[in-house]
């Protein structure tokens, strides 16, 4: 049985601990900075001579990135408590769903989870080729009153927003060595 979620578990754990998300902070800053730089360069192209265009480009980039950093980083710091609480609520809901997979855990135990292996696999369909990321995550659980760990497999097709969780461990691969005959 697989659980479908719309977030990366390791990123959600990082958000719950720190209140900072790379997806919500850095990516929008870079996109908005690029759009603002393009807009400034279009305006500058009317009165900046061509030989000074490179200098104007660097000035436009520094102005737009400084504005982005001065506006969005403080806003994220102010909203970090909200992000942390929202992430903890998502982890609480996930803990209830993981009980369906016979992983008796809670929000506090999930916060101690860690990734121990990542694999990538190429999936070829009839019309497309997808790259699948498989993360193996150790999640602490409580079994018979003792704390134990269970391996959770998180599968994700890169570029999509759908993540699937199931219980699984990486398969051990045999390494064949050349046997030398001493006879």
C-alpha cells in the first residue's frame, strides 16, 4: 500500500524544525529577481548607450536582487513561526496515515527521521521518459513499548508534485569480483 502526499518528507521535517523552506524562499526570490532585472533592462534600453549596457545589466541585477532580499527574507522570518506550525500539523496528519502502513509513529518521532540513501531510476513509457527519485528514510516508531526504526521509501517523479510513501528497504546488490585461478 502506498500513501500519496504532495511534499517531500525531508523538506517538511526541515521546515518543521527551522521554519525555513528553500522552495518558498529562494526559488521565488530568483524568479522575481529575474523578472525585475528584465523589466529594468527594457526600461534602460531606451536611454543607455550600447557600450554601457553590460554595466547597466549588473546594476539592474544588483538593484532587483537587493530589493527582493530586503522584502522577502524579513517576511519569511516573520512568517517562520506560521510555517513551522503548518509543517508540524502536516507531520501530525502524516503520522496518522503512516499507522495504516503499520508504522506506529507520531509527530515528535518523525522529526528525528533521516535520509540514508537516494537512488535514481529512468522510467521509459510509450510516450515519455521519466526520472524517478527514490529516497530511503529511517523513521523512528514504537513497537511493543520500545523505540525502533522503520525504513520508508519515498518515490517521486522529478518535475511532479506527487510523492508516494511505502515501507521498503534498498535491495542489496551483489558485486562480482574476478576470481583468479591459481592452478
